[in-house]
C-alpha cells in the first residue's frame, strides 16, 4: 500500500465520490428532480387582439392580447404545464387612485380568465388581486393622504377576488401584503359559493429590487410614488416572514409562496418546515433577466443556470416555481 498519501484511514472508509462515480449511480442517488408538474407560467396581458409585444427588460417575454395568450396557454397545456398566472397591463386611462377597474366584472384580467377557461379548461388559472395594475400611483392598495390604507384595501380586494372567481379563476393569489386579507378573501369566496377556489398566499413578499422588469412589463415603474416598504417585508427579516406566513396559514391559505425566489431560499425552507403546506417560489422578473442578460453576453450558460436554479428551489423545499422560463423548461424536459 502506498503510504505517501495524506488521506487518513477514516476518510478512506468514507468516500463520498463512490456514489458519484458513474452516471447511473448519480441518477440512482439523486434526491430532487424538476418536472413539468413543478411549473407555473406567469403571463402578461394587454388589451386588443393579435398583439405579441416583446418586453425590452425581459428578453424572450412578451405582453399578449387575449387571443394570443389563449394560443400560448394551449401550447403550455399541451406541454403539461399545470397552471398559469396572469398579470394585466391595462390602459392608463383606466387607472385611478383606488384602482376601481379591479371591480369591473369584465375587466382585462377577468376576460382573460374566462377566455382561457373556455378554450383550455384543463389548465389552472391563478389570478392576483393586488391593485397595482389598476392604480394611478402603482401601489398595491388604496392610497389616502400618503398612506396605503389596510382595511379599505382588503374590502376591495375581497370583492375583486369574488369577481375573479366568478370569471373562472381556480386560485386567488393575493400579493399586496395587507393584513388580514387571506381570511377575508376566504370568507368572501365561501359566501359567494366559491368553496373550491383556493388561495395561494404571497405569504412572504419582500420589498425587493428584483421586481424592476415586471414594473416595466405592466407599466407601473414610472407611476410608483415612493416605495412599498410599509407593506412588503424587509429583505433583512426571516423570522418576521415566518410569522407573517403563520397568520396566512391560520386564516386559511391553501398554499404559500415566497417571492423573490433565489435570494430567499432560506425562507422557502423555513416555511416549508414550519407549516408543511404546498410551498412555491416566484422566480421573479429580475432573476429571469439577470440570467438572460448574462447568457446573451455569452458570460454564462443560460440554459444550464435556468435548470440549476429551478432544481435548487426543489432542494430548498419548494413544491413548484412560478417562472418566466416555464415554456423553455417544459420544452427541454419534453425532449428528455
Ligand atoms: C405587485 C406584483 C409584483 C410582482 C407581481 N405582482 C411586485 C411589485 O411590482 O411590487 C413582481 C413579479 C416579478 O417581478 O416577476 N402586486
């Protein structure tokens, strides 16, 4: 035996590399897998027809009119993607101080849901009830004297949620971080006979710079007055995020979401461990754009990092991921 090596006897008996020695072995011991069933595809909707309008800050992502969105969602469904999440870019003339268009039964978001559920009934439709696409100031709630008023906003989003469910939404996803909203939406949905409509709470939504490209996509970046620090969670706070999620669980959330994703994997893990609810991460616009931009410059292997980041969400305890890469991933997985 060659005694010149420094690896000691104990190490010699515990060689991690034995389980990594061949592809078949690595497949055998793989702990987590990404499948098409893990994907939720967020899409942007504009009024009109025949429109596919590329978003400059999100290469590969476009705003679509309802007809085009229906075609795209059909393709997503054929690829096996279980659900989509819709975000409207509504006309500036329809935006006002209170986001009143959110309470119009056939507004853009509800028309989209109805059209998708009619043409592609087997895909899940997740709608957001935050007011930011509808307000003239870009905030998620009603702004009065410089303050985002909690309870009045909750009353309004409950009514909006019921209308979204009336239009056919399968899951309501409140992203505006008002206190008490999950319980209020649950009661509102139940009172309207929507017991089977679920709630995916954006339980831990952080006040993040990663949302930049999204705000361009729905044209709120130029509107936003101030910041969202009085209702989103500080990136510094993990325990507070768990406490906030606990309230949503008590109030009846069916699923929890962590947003943004990659910089918050510890929070994904903590809330999955704490509550055991189906837990999702939102790989948000800025995360997508970083990967795209670096890949377009030839600085990283974009496809590889797309797959790696999504798999890491699974390792961190997530049951699925909202990602703008959903179609690319589904196509790649279908090829095998
Ligand atoms: C707001 C909302 C945001 C996103 C979706 N809904 C954040 C914000 O603008 O503050 C971000 C999604 C993304 O960045 O991909 N209710």
